[in-house]
């Protein structure tokens, strides 16, 4: 009998076909179930009414203006920043309140934890870095953490922000205790990871501060996930609502700036509202006096490099290197550009720019020079491939990067 007529084989084929049909049906049912689950909460992800998601009238048409009049485009950005600084001055009481809480925590032997996701996560790590530079005698008194760990500083880890349990776990693993103070910042005020961290700090009976940039009544009235943090009496809520954004997208520039300036000023020591006001008015004055001309020249020069299909390396001094990443990393999700290349993905060398530490001879050395400490990665089960230490060191910006990127 020919093999294709063997009854055993025919029976096995029918069994296999039945199994594949069952798998396909289960898969379809699973997809339908997930779709129904999402549709049930879809309104919780419609954020267009939030100030942090709205474009500013002064920068509408920016795409065309950049090409026709770059200097005027920069002026429009500056005008929105000036509006943000005016809003910041009005928050002087909140900054003074936060500075007192920080001073009381530090004087009693506690530590300050700065937590955020995406842009606010990067500003948390930048502020920790600045603290380490200014206070070498007690560098660990301020600790920054962001959703996804330090790796997210250089490479966006999408969807990590959607899990409150991740924020709680990261905070706890970093050693937060009842004597400590958490400053959890979120531009939108609705990020689950940040909410989870704030809730965990309160649960551990530490001081928990929650900073946001949208009106509380809008957040509570529209988004259910915000209610748990705003209804928690053990969490101090500070409203840093500013203007709408010069550029819409994941950056939320003005919201990030107002949070960083507010927290940064509060970290500079105990101060009164009037002292904060004097400083912030001087800050605005200094910003107005900055010569913006060289910025346009720099933009044109960088654009010319990319247009000629060449690549750019930023080689900043170590004390400001971490600030470069607050811009270059955000280019990927905001403008749909390729993120920084990883040495383990050599077939995907697409990043237009990269960070370079010319005096560092290994990835570990470069990361420690960047952070002023050993990097903190998340070697959690099922996450090590995306947020683990090996993956982190794959973003090698030591002087070896010039070789492996060709």
C-alpha cells in the first residue's frame, strides 16, 4: 500500500488537523477576549483633553516654520518656555513646602527617592546625578529610579509604565524605608507605574509626594486609575500644571521642565516662598538673556550631517553627559526614529546619533562615568532580555563604539 494511503498516517493527520483547528479557535477567542477587555476601558486612554497632550497655539505649524524661518521657530519655542517659567513662579509655595519636607527627611537620616517614567524618569536620574556631583560626601542620600531601570535612560522600554506593580517593586527593591521620602513625578498625572510607586511609599509608611501637571479635577473626573492616589490621604499631591506643550508627543517638554526645575530647586535646601520666588525670577531673567543664535547654527549643522547620510557622536564632558540623553533618547518615540543601537543587534545599526565617552575603555566604565555609580538593571524573570544588565551593557558608548558601529 502506498504511504499516502496508510490508515495510521491518515488518522494522525486528522488528529493533527483537529488540534490545529482547536489552537486556532482558542487563539481567536483569546484575541476577541483581549479586544473586549480593551474596549471596556478604552475611554481611560483617551487623553486628548489633558493639558499635557495639547499643542500650544504659538507652535502650531512648527513643521513648516522650521524650514522657512528656523530662527522664528526657535523664538516660538522660547515663548512657550517663558510661559512655563511664569507658571513655575506661581508654584513657589509648593516648592518651598517640598524643600522643607526634603530638609526634614535628610536631617533625620532619611533619603530622598526620585521616581518617574520616560521623561520624568530621566529627569529623576539627572537630578540624582547633579546631587552626586554637588554632595560627594553623601551621594546616596538622593536616589533616582525610572520605569524600566537605568537602561530606559538610553532606550525607551515601552509598556513598562502600564504596570503599577512594577513601580512598587522597583521602589521596594531599591530599599525605600519608613524614614525616607519619595518624590514621584508624572507629567500627565495618570501613569500607572508612578501611581504604583507612590502608593507603595505610603504603604511602607514613608513620606510620599505625587507631582503632576494637569488639573486634579480633570484627572479624577476622567481617569479611574488616578482616583486611588488622589483619594489616599497619606500621599501629598502637588499640582504643577503649566501651559500646553510646544511639541506634542512623548516628550511633554514644558511639563518635564517645570517638574525638573521645581524639584531641583527644592533639593537645594530649605527655603521660604519669597526666597524661591527671587530665585525663579532670576532664572527667567537669565533665560531671556541667553543668546539663542548659536542654537540655530547647531541645528543646521546637525541636520546637514544627517542629510548627507553621515552619523553624529555626542562627546560631552561627563558632568553634563546624562542631560544629553534626555533629548536624544526621546527622539525615537517622538519622531519615530531608530533608538540607540545595541551591540547585540548589529544587524540594526540605524541610530543617527550616539553618545561617546572617549576616555572610557569598556561599557561598564562608560555607564559608571555617566551615572557616577554602578548601573541598576532589572534582571527580573521574563524581563532580563529587555531590561537586564547584559542588555544594558549592550548599549556601549565607550570608545569601542567607534569600532563596532563602523
